[in-house]
C-alpha cells in the first residue's frame, strides 16, 4: 500500500467550480444545509419529500444519479454519458454548472461530468452533521474550525535523543576495537528462561531504551543509595545494557537480573516456562513502579514520564455508537502494546466470476495489516451486549470501533496465538503463519483516519489530527515461538543495520531476510523510522579480527 | 350522408397508454415512497461490506486509477469499470436475502 501523500489534501477545483465560488460564495451551500439529513451510520443525503420521489426535469426519470442544481434547485439525472440530463441542464441555462448528488451529498460539475470537491462544501455538510447528530457534551470530537492544509511538520526530537548519546557512542566505539556489530551478545538459558531472554534481546536493541540506559540516565550510584532493599530492577537493566554494549561477545548469564525480577514478581518466580508477553508486560510494569518510588512527583493524569511509558505508551480510542440514533461515546485508554487477533485467512466468501478473482488481491493468508484492519473494523456488539445509550435512554444495539489516538515510539504487536477457553478448561496454540511487513505506515489506523473515514472522508479538520507525529515504523525485533503451548521455545530475530540476526539463547547467527519472513511472529516490535535510522548510523561495522570472531555466519535458506 | 358503420372507433389518446406504469415501476415507486428501498439499501450495504465485496471494489478502483492516472479518471469511468464485475460477484446468499425481504414487503403492501 502506498503511503499517504502529504501534498494531497485538497483537490483543485475545476474552472466551473471556481467560477461558481466567485459568483455565489457560500450561499448555495448554506441554503442546502436545511435539506441535508444524516443517518446514524454517518451517511448524509438530501432529505427528500416523503410523499414525492425526485424526478428528472427532462425525462421524469428517477433512476440513476440525480443532481440538484445549486442555483435553480431543478433536478436532472445522469444515467450514462449518452443519457446525461445534468449536462443538458448546464447547456440549456447559462451558469448552472454546479449541482449536488442528492443521494451522497457530493458536489458535481455538470460540464466536466465529474465529482468535484470543495473544503467549504464539506465544512457545511459536517456542520450540519455535527448539529444534527446527538452529541456527547463531554468529548468534543470534531472541531468546527477547518484547517485545510495538513502540513507535514518535521518529527519532534524526543527528549531521549540527547547529544550525549552520540558522544557516548563515539567513546565506546573507540574503546571496543574488536566489535563487529555493537551490542550483539548471547544470553545463557538459566532453566526455561528463553521467554525472558527473547524479550530482553528485543528491549536491549530498542533504540530509545538503549540511548536512555547507556547515557546513564538511570544513575546506578544514586539509586543504590536511595532504594531500600538494594534491588532496583532499573539498575539491573542498566547493568545488562552495559554488559551488552561493552564489546565483550561471550554469552552473558543474566542471573542477577533474574533474581531481581523474581524478587519483584514473586508469583512468577519459578523454573517453569512462561509466556514472553506476560513477562514483557510485567517487566514494564515493574520498571514503571520502581521509578515512581524514586520520584513520587509523577503526574497522575495518565501522562507518565517514566522511561517505559515514554517509549512504549500509546493511547487507544474506543468509539461506541448507538445504531439507532448515532450517538457516539468515546473513551481513551493508555496502552503499552497492541494485542491482535489473527485475521481469518479467507476473509472473502465471494462468488468467483470468470477470471475475476485472479485480477484482484486474494486473501489466502493472515497478514499483520489484515489483523490491524480487523482491530479497527467496526464491530457489531451482540444483541446480548446492548449498551445503554445516553441519548435514547435505553439499551440499544451498538457498534464499537477501535483506533489509535497516539502512537508510541516503539510499537509492540502481540499476536494472540494462545487461546484459553475457560469453559472447556483448555488452552491451545494457533500456529497459523502470519505475514508481516518490514516497514509499516500506521496512518490508516490513527483515530483521525478512522473517524474521517466514518464521515465519508470529507475534507475537514478533526480535533485528533496529529500531523506532527511520524507514522512510519520499521521492524527491529521479532520474538517467535515454536512448538506446543506447554513445551515451546522462544527465539528473537534482531535487525541491526538492515541485517538480521537470530538470537537463540546463547547462540547468535546471521540469517537471511527470508528466514525472518517465514518465522512465526508472536511479539513484533516496530520503532519509528527516524529513530531506527539514527540507531543504524550509530552501529559500528568495522572489519573484524578473525581470531576474536565468535559469531557464526550462516545463511539459512527459507 | 349516412355515417359509415365501418368507421373505426375513436382512437384512445396515445399518451395514456405510454403513461401506464409497468408492474415493476409500481413496485419500485411503492418501495421508495414507503422508505423500504432505503432500508433495503442499508441492509445491502451492510452485507456487502461484511463479505468483503466493498473492499474488492475499492481495490479495483484503486488499481484502475493508478493505471490511468489520478487526474484522468471520473466517477463515471469508475462506475463503468466496476459495475459488471460488481454485479457478477454479489454472493448468492445476499441476493436471496434481499429477494426474501422484497417478497415479504410485497405481501404486506398487498399488491
């Protein structure tokens, strides 16, 4: 899918529309507003007289598209280029060139015989919609002000992107002269700890985290003094970072870290195989907590400034719409990852006409993009889940739709491969292959895109428009699971300077792209493109000394 | 002069015969005026979105627009390109459901 073209926001008006605007301005649009009607699902049409159906003034026909002249209010039809009474109208009366598609509330130029677009028209339509639809007084979803240009502002420099990090990188580079690829190191398995090793590998190579810990932003000296039990998980992680980026390439045993983590999560302390995602979440939670103890001045409004939230925290938006009256209730929830259900393989139960399917895109496998589409698709809540509509004052059938209000710096996708059925007291693993891209544009899943789409993609500024946040992401780590639910193995694939490495506990091997693409993704980590490329610049690629090379270099064909 | 008994009867006004609506037209008008047509259209939109037909049409439109160039495509072009394919690919189940709804409506409208 091609990325959003930032220069395409407002299509240029045709000569006839431009002339119309000069002559009549907004008068036609404003008087049209009275005749517009919006259905609960967001479609706007011209409200027709219930007793009479609109008919073409030339042929009395009511079929095909009907166009309402903005100047004289006469109706003409357009069935085909041969049967084009809209054009006839523009020829028979001078200056009557702009009309409105009655069923769709879109502008039409009768001379160009094509739909045309005007932000002022869309604004008039949207204003009517906003006025008409039952509104939630707590949330101002759509702002009346229109800002037509969606400027693509240069991405903000994050606070983590310090000048210090570059200096540190240069210093460490000089010191570790035998480094082939900086930061690559195996982790010894301490007894079914591959779930932990796999996640740690991903975190150790998340650019914003790496920068933070390597620039000593968590100072181990001052921390040991302040923490009461001498066990700070952040210190342990900082130690890990130092160990990994020290230039030493012998496999590392994270025993102290494991011990620290056990102390903090007593319920998970065992040698049993555990879920990597659970570990990831609990680890982020523990780091966040410990941070709060040290600096109790954290804001309570959900905008936490601890390192985990600065890196991983995004905001999800949930819209619940009453299908009867259109009233929408919106809630925002922070999240540190996005859990996705696997999309069904054959999403289309369509009939195959001769050769038709071959030309279009077939859906014969699950893709990450498909999962995201599923995640943001409006979901009809079952009749047993009728929600109370504030406007109707009764329980009604509702539609729920998720979208992303704010993207984090690092996006973690958790693919729900483990199905737990409390009824059957059974759990099973879904081994279905999931295709995922190496670069991902999250624009279609942003709240601004989803909400705009709900209103017919009109040219209108929505309050949640975030033009200054980068939406392009690059993958940098993939945690995969192979085997069964109870007895499986986790392996992480890391992408450093566009080269992939397989991290299987203590064994690091170079692998080809194909291997990664064919793997069974469970946790897929993406980072904002600009941060990935900055990180790549910092990575060293000096010629290696063959004696010290303990890395195996194998190309495995998929 | 005696009037001819063979004189043909006064012809009916031709316009009346043309204006006489067909059964199909009567049904259509009744559907529209009662608002049932709009409801059926909503149902159809829902079904066609659910089964992925809408996404397929979107993909076809995109492909066509890419090929011809964004500025060389009109709405009418798109309609003409996808109409035959669209009509042919509506699932039978959707057709059946809508026909059933129309039948029910006809019975209730006592035509």
